[in-house]
C-alpha cells in the first residue's frame, strides 16, 4: 500500500484513475467540491472506491468544518457554523458551548457517514492569536488553549457518535502564522516557551486517532524546514512533546509553502516521520511520481491506519434534533446581546 492520500478529478472515477488506483493501492482519498454534486452521486463515488480496493473500512476524508471551509454545501447539505460561534457562546455559558459543539459535529458527521466519508479533517486546534493571518481566523475555537481543547474534544466526540473519525490540525499549531501557507511559507519566530502554549490543546487531545501537520517554519525548533518536513518537529515536538501516537497526515503537499516537486515533498515528509502524504489535486503525473518515489507503507503506519478507522462507533443520532439543540444553545449568545 502506498502511504498517500490522493484526490479525485471529478464526480466519477475516470478509466485512467481507476486503473492507477487499483495498481497503486493508496491508503485513501480526499474529496473536494469538484467531486460533490448530490447525495446519491457522492455515495456512489465512495462505494466505488471501496469496491475498487475490497476495503469496507476505507480512509475517505474531506474538509468539512463549517463556516467558510465546507465542501458539501447548501442547498443539498445544511450550512454549519464556524468555530468562532462556539467560542462566543463559551464566553457566556461554557457547558452550553461544549454541548453545542458536540451536537453540531454529530449532525455534520451524519451527513458524512451517509455519503460514505469516514474521516473529517476537523477540528482545528490552532489557538487564535491577535495580528495573525486570517487563514485560521474564525475557524478557531478561540484564543485560550484550554477552551480550544474543550471544544475540540466535543467536536471529536460528536463526529465519533456519527461514525466518523476526526482529524486534529494543524500540529504543532498554525495560529501564530503571519502568512497563508497555501500561498507561501509562514515563519513563526516565537520562543519555545511561547510555542508551548500552542501545544496545549494538542497535548490534551493527543489520544485523537488522526492528526495533520502544519506547513509552518518555527525558528525556535527548526529554522531550516517547515514542520511537515522537519524530523525534529515531527519526532520531538509532535510525537514526543505532544505525545501524539495516532496516524499523522501531512497538510496538502500542493500548497506553495513547500518547495521542490510534489513527489519530492511527499518523500521528504515520509522521511521526516509523517505517516501519510496528502496530495489533493488529482494531477496524474504527481500521483504517479509519489507512488514511484515513496516506500511501501511501514507496518506501524498500517497499524495506525487500521486503528484510526476502527475508532468510530456505528453512526447513530437524530440529525434534526441535534441541529435544533445546537441552534437553541447558540441562540443564547444573541439573546444575551439584546
């Protein structure tokens, strides 16, 4: 099995994709808006991927956070709030905010489970920092590490109740970045002591089954490499200091924060200690290059992958009731402002 997650070009598998995926046997797939049209179409697509590999438990992920990061959109799917909504409610009623975040993630997760999607790249545990670039912004659960951890735990729990595995991101923290890593490499010059604050939500939720790295350079830890490509950041910070023992994905390797070819980036990430290389944009030349350049999946990665996919319980819950409870709780914020 190739230790990579690949994107798909369209709404259905093309013949070239089907043949390549069958031969390469990637660890899994990621879906974007270009792959999504209707409930029936998405389910048919994910069913075909499972049938292609003969894997009932297949890693099929998506970025479905709510707010501005949502691949499954209205009018077919409901609109979900961004993390900031739960942060605002936490100011007023912490327990209500935690329950609202749990209900929200469970309702969202039921959408994914119905579509055959098994992993959500959510929640973000990045601690929001004043003056930072807005690439995280309202996606964050707040600026207090323990609040972020509490709301992040609720989101993970809600997804698991819906039968979906959550993925904590972006380790070891994107909240201080002054640039958008989709477009350039952010450099964070905070001290090791300051950065330790950003690690706190990830430490608290280090038991999460799946995590994602950040394409951010931290001069206090490794001035020469972004976190995704740094053996020190992956090994010493993520694995040891945070204590994360789950399946570690890279962020999207097509992002302009990284240099070199996409296959070279993938190889460097795996060599740095990441479990899986995430390649989102379905460019056949890049995917073929990754499959040729990467080693066969390591046994410990295969164990982490299987453990992650087995971690979610069977989907259950009343989506309408969950959404209604979330909305009642979030309405407390507006009522307090009257």
